[in-house]
């Protein structure tokens, strides 16, 4: 079985990330899970068949498969023990189980450059990575890492101080987000204590905020993050 990975960025400049995200062809399909089916091609590539308005086919990325399995707490680590037909049967059983659950009136499927990236509950509130980056830009973004599962923003040190002679402290923050439902939105202020002559640091204090995407009040989350970073 061949699984597709999306593009992986490891600590790139904010401008690089922004340019990439702005040029993505993104489509969100809201549909009854009964109109969605996982199939395979002759060369064992997983495809998603969606028949909501008209029949369409999308290659399935690894993140989509893992998220569909995660919906009912099936570990993706176990799929190496199954053949492709068993994996397809599990995926389609999961889709049927989602449709039987009245909590989810529909699902949201994210398509990115023609490939299925994730499947989300109708209750999932998306904060886009671009929104998070735009929020963080005034706080001196140092670099950004991103893949299909999550994004992390690293900042430059906001301030240095020396409360004890010879004992330097720096203040910074990280923000994480996941458009695909693999992690919460988090904002983490922290203090770094520079204790080694080789430049190593130790984190000695944290001020964390975490927000679940499900039934999220988006404006509240964004405002809370801003308030936290402005402290």
C-alpha cells in the first residue's frame, strides 16, 4: 500500500510558509459520510470516492487515513499488520459508523491540491494556519514548522534580563495549531534560563493555553492568545 505525504517544512521563514499556504488549492467538502467510500487503484493507491453532488475521486494522504482510523481510536501503528483490503474495510466501516451517529450530521473533508488531507466532524471549528501566522507576526516569528498533522510557530526571544548577576533569562513563546484535527490550538509563554556556556537552555516556567477545536468559540480563542502574548 502506498501512502502519500504532504509537504513538510522544518523551521522555515514565515514568508516561505505564508507564500505556500496562500497558493494552496483548498476545498472543503461538507457531505453525508454515507456518500464517501475508500477504494483502491490497480497499483494499490488508496482513493476517496465522493458522490455528494457528482462522483469525484481524490488520492488519500497518510493524514486522512490516520484521522479516519483515529475517529474510533484505532491506532495507525496497527495497519502494518493488515493487508490493503482489510484497511479499506475498516475505513468504510468507520464511515458507516460515523453516519449512524446522530451527533455528526455531516463530515467535512479537506481537499488540498486534489488530495484528501483529513476528515472532520461537523462540530470541528477550524482556525487556519494563516490566521495563526497573521496573529503571531507582530511578535517576531523566528521560524515555522508544518506538515499535514500540525504547525508550530517559534519566536525570537522577546526580552532578556539578568535577575541574578551572571544568570541570564530570555522570554519567548510557541504556538501550535492543527487544521486536520490531530492536536489542540496551544499558546505557550515560557522563560528560558541560560545556564550553560555552550548556549544550552532550560525551561523553568510556563504559561500555557490549550483549546479543543470541537465547538470552539473562535474569536474567544484568538483574543485569549493575543492577551496571553501581550503580557
